């Protein structure tokens, strides 16, 4: 598939997409923020545990 084929594939994909409503956007934003919070919380807990282990080893 050459450049024209890739470009036409991109154009056809863009034609199939639809603009999301504001309600859908808010839902996606909530889900992303919840995911970031969970990942950040897990990272924070791991960091706290690692710091306790480092202090206990001295």
C-alpha cells in the first residue's frame, strides 16, 4: 500500500467518525480522571512502602 492508499484509508476513517456530544466528553473525562487517580494512588502507596522499607533497612 503506497502513500495514496494510506491517505485514502485515513480519509475514509475520518469520514466514519462522529463528533461526540458534551455529555459523552464529560463521561470520557471522568473515566480518564478516575484512571489517573487510581494509577497515581497506587504509585503513591508504592513510594510510601519503599520509603518505609528503606528506613527500616538502616
